[in-house]
C-alpha cells in the first residue's frame, strides 16, 4: 500500500525571501508568522523577508526556518494534503513535531527559539563541522575514535555524505586522516558551532529543563526521531529524545531507509531548498520526492492530486 511522508529540512537551507509568496497569498500562512512573533517577540516575517545578517546566525535561523516550514505545512493541510508519517533533519524535526501535532505551535516556536540560543551559546568559539564525501560511516567513525580530541559523526545524511563535528583542531586532524583513508573531499561547513557533538550536551540539558513546562501529546501520525532513527508513536519519550538530539548524531540515512521499508514511496519536502530530495536520490531511486517551497510548487502538487 502506498504511503506518503512529510519531511522537513534543517539549517543551511535558509535564504532571504523564503516563504514570502505563501505569506502574501494565504491568510493561514500569515497567521503562522504572527503566532511566531507573539510567541518569541521577534518579527519573524521581517527576519525571513528582508536583507539582514541575522538569518544565518543559529539563534535566528532556527525560528525563521521552523516558522516557514509550519506556514507551508498549514496551507498544505488546509488544502487536504495528509501524510502517513513524518521526519525532519535536525531542527527540521520540529517541523515534523508540528505535522504530528505533538504540541501547541506557540510552545513549539518558544522551544526552537530557546534551542537556537542554547546551541549558539554552548560553544561559541573553537568548534567546527566538516562534510566528508565518498567514504563509509564505519571508516569515518573509526577515524574519529582514533583522533585525539573531541570529534564524532554529526550527520549521516546519505551514502557518500557524512558530516563530522567537534573541536576545530580535532575535526581538522580527522579530515586529514579521512582524506588519506580515501575520502574524495572534506569540505568545512560555514557554521557557528560544533552542532550534534558532545560539546553541546549542556545545551541539551538546558533544553530539557525548558521542556519540563511543555505539554506533549501522542503524535497523530508517527514521527521519526533523529537520534534513534525510529518512529515515535507515544508522548512519553518525546522530551528525552529532543534533549538528546542537540548533541546526538542525526541518523538521516537510516531514517529514510526505515520509512521506505515501512512502505513510504512518496516524500514531500516542505520548506526551503531541495537538500533532502538530493539525499533521497542517493538513498533510493525507487521513491518519488516532491518539494513544496513556493506557491507554484503547491499548485503543481494540487494539480497532480486532482488528476490521480
């Protein structure tokens, strides 16, 4: 039986103007941006739509990305689009929480705002992340373990693309070893911290404290968590998994494979860019991936649905 999954991108896909055509076209989208402003005190619409230097700073990127994803999601839902399950890459997991209706949107926006600040402040200097291309996860993990200092796998995105994270010097040393071990390239990422490394455990602890005051519901559809690459169907572990995710490895390749094994054959990437579609093309050629980042994309999707 055919299944559809909603998937949500993470940091790095943001750009000035993302979501503006949804904001201009649909009242439902405008209400989401207004709710984000009320919840956080930030003018998220201005942050997303006007030229500024804040958009690429983690504490602002996260709320901007999530608001855009939720605005598009709510318009999709309003037009009758549904999913059997969902997942999101790193901060995109919060988009999946919205799709699964795990908590109130106001709480979700306040959480991601706090998460961005905690992650930004946890290790402000001396951290790094590097994308390793063309080498398997087992080899990369082994090299990281054998490298002096703190360095580990941050993201297992797809075959041939894995991101390492940690102390800048350790990441650089590991990258040199990985190139010697056969990596095609090691590309330093323009990020403001060593995300998804043990250096951010303090940020996860602060997020855990913040989560104590948040009411969590059973997901209306399963969402797949990053740290265990497994479906979450009950509310009991949501808070623990979100706290762990800050410093844990994002197991995206495993997550996508598990979804495909469960019968998902159509993925709809909701939000800016086509990063996740690119990963999926390397994971499986047997699935369909559609993107909704513009109103034109939505119209195309609606037309295809009407013709089925």
